[in-house]
């Protein structure tokens, strides 16, 4: 049983959806800007792009794992979401300065000619992870926190989750296209990053304002009762084979990012091997995910999710 932490009928979902759209927009603007800046450290090859993408997605994955479990137990998950967005904004604002420091350190170490290719590659990866680690880790906790805020027992087919996921991804599509085809050209990388950081900060403040209006002060006894009921529900709930589901999810993520790089390599001779080509491939791939999440939210079958449905989707 999912114990609602607020009156879900009065929940301002349209405002939260707008914030989640902007959150996805900012995340991909950051990714595009970081890819552009880190080319000066890691290079512009497919391997360099793949490395930066791996660090970006790895940070999100670890953040979702650790912060997602924390969001499940948080009594005010929407407030947690707001703080995470503010943390992302601060970390992203500082990232250009950190990239400059990393670039100077790498040059001072002599680069690949002095260290050799294997060691230089390892150093570049570690330095990139130091820059992207904090903001991407925080990004990983945002969607779990939002889902926890709106999740109810009535949404047995998780249509609301599909809608939030789709809207967040469609915001990411907008961020990719806007960054590649307008912001970088007219504003430059630094201004692009800082403007996205400012917008991200506004998203965080907006979420905190929603949380302040949504959550009411509860007596300590009531808070303890809610916490105990959540713990009992989690213990009593029956689930599918956890290892099977997690392994399948990992394989799906592996295949998607692998195919994204493959599509980029395959389309480069046709569209040209520029950053615009990668931007188009990334935007179209994310657009498919966003539309899929939105279409899933329209099902409204009022039936629990099943492994058969998941397997059918993977097969298709």
C-alpha cells in the first residue's frame, strides 16, 4: 500500500509536469555543453564521446540507485526534489571553472605524449568523472523523488510514472535541439551552461514553493504512523523476481546507449561527422523515449504492470 503524503486530488500536477520538462531541458543542455568543453581534454573521437556519455549516464544511474531509495523513505519527496535541483544548478554553474582547472592540470602533466595513451586515457576519464560526478549523481535522484511525490495506490498501471518520464524526456529533446542549433552558436558554451544553471535554480525554487504549499505540518505521532505503515507495506508486498527485472533493465539500458553510438557512426557518412549529427541522433532517440512514455500514460487500463507486458515491449 502506498500511503499518500498529501491530498493527491488537489496536487498541482500541471505545474510539476512543467518543472519536470524544464529539468530535462536543463540536463541535456548541460550534457551538450560538457561534451563540447570536454573535447578539449578528451578529444572529439567517437571513443571520447562515448566515455563522456558513459560518465554522464553512470552518474545518473548511481544517483537513482542511492537517492531513489532515500526518496522512498522521505516524508516530503517534493521538497527533496527541489533541493536536488538547486544542488544541480550550483554544481553545473561551477563546472566550467572545474573544466578549466582540469585542462590546465592535464597540460601540466604533459598529456598523452608524456604519460602514454593508456595512462592519459585513465587520467582523462578520472578528471571528467570528477567534474560530472556530482551534478549527474543529483540528477539521478530527481525523477524518483517526483514519482514518489505523486505515486498513489490508484495508479496500479503506473500511467502517471510513464507520463512524468515521457515529459521529462521530451524536455531533454528540446534541450538537445535548442542547445545544438541555437544556444551554442549564439551564446557560447559558458553562457549556455550558466543560463541553464539559472533556469535549473528556478526549477528548484519552484519545486520548493510547491512543496511548501502542498505539505502540511503533521504531528510527530502521525508521521511515525505513516512511516511504520510504509515499512509494513514494503515488507508485505509481493514482487516479481527482483534480480530478473533489474538485469533486464540493465540490458535494455546497455542496448539503447550502444545503439545510439552505432547509429551515430552509421549516419555520419550520410549526415556528416559533426556535432550536429550527434545532436540529431540523440534528439531523435530521446524523442522516441518521450513519445513512448507519453503513449504509455494514455493506456489507463487500471491493471497492474506485468512481466509479460515488459517482455512484449522489449521484443518489439
